[in-house]
């Protein structure tokens, strides 16, 4: 009986947390379907009629199509570069023992403790010396470099859980180190790769700080910075702002729905070993 009560209490807490997380999203969606005057007069009311003009305003007049392309280019490029660089490093650190391997692991783990925003001044001057200020390529490089410690930490832990017999069998069949890595090991760590992709994609997609500091040209703004274009000195188009927020949120929801199974496998990998 007591176990049932505890389980029921846990379910209630989880549902309450889910409701607390979903209510703001529901308000955002409903207010994006209402004219601005209705949002200002009754912000929490249901829409009297469905008005999709705010999405057209956000996508065309507010250049959200351009901002979405910039966000997609920067985020996908940074995550892809992060994974491509981190994957072989994680494989070596997770599968091989050599002199200095412990120091290298500690070096990468130290990167998890240092917020990259603390180095914004030297980063700004470094990108300026390379001619990458006000550049999407500069953002991609900064984002990719800042995510390497986390990616190596996750994927190297997953590589360690794979049995040694897999490599031995591949070597007996005549496979070299690179072929073992590419054909045998990488397919087995897809859950870890999916975990890294999602956990890196979300903060980069939502990042406001670096695009605000490093970008100067409006046509290169990402979605978080582009949202500020709705705020005026005397009036704000709240309906179009909520429409922009919906546009910025939908890719994250789709990504989570697609990768949920892989994320769970990646986070729980090794627990039963």
C-alpha cells in the first residue's frame, strides 16, 4: 500500500511538472493566433478567431526566414564540426591506455568547468585578428570548440562500455584501426552521438549572447537576436513576437520527438554492464 502511495505521488509530481512546463507553451501558441489588440487587452484568454497573419508578419516583414536560415546554418554546422572532431578523440581516450592519456582526459574535463562566456574579450580579439568578426563561420568555430569537452566526456564513456572482443574479432578479419573505428565502433555509439547532438543543438539554437556580441549585420542575425526586432520604443507587436517564438521552438520539439529513444539509450548506456 505504501509503495502504491509513493508511486502515485511520484506520478502526480511528474504530471504537475509537465503541466507547469506546457502551460507557457500553450499560452505562447494561443497568443500567436490572436490579433495584437486582443493580446494586450486579454493576454490569457482564448482566441475568438484563429488569425495566422502574425506568422506571415514574422516570416516575411520581420525577416524570420533569414534568421531561421542563419540559426540552422550556424547550429548544424557547429554541431557537425563538434561531433566530427570529438568522435575520434573520444574513441582514442576511451579505448586506449597510453602515457599522458589521464592528463588529456583531465584537460578536456577541465573545459567543462570553465564557462566560455568568461573569455569573450580574448575571443572577440582573436576573431577580429582572423577577420571572422561579424561572421557566421566565426560563430560556428566558437560553438564547436566550446562543445568539444562535453562531447568527448559523453562519447568516451560510451566507448569504454563496448566489449574488447569486437575489436579483436575485427582484427582477426584483417581490419585496421581506422576501419574498426569507422565500420565497427561508430555505428555502436549512435545513441551517444544522438545525445551529444541534442544536448549541443538546444543551447546553441537558443544562444543569444555570442550572436549579439559578435554579429553586426542584421542579415546575419540568428533567431534569438532577431526576436529583439519586435521590441519597439513605444509599441511591441506581441502577437508577431509569440509567432516568432513558436517558429523558433518547433525545430527543438521535432528534434526531441525524433531523438528521444536514442537519448534515453545514450544516457543509460553502461548502467547494466
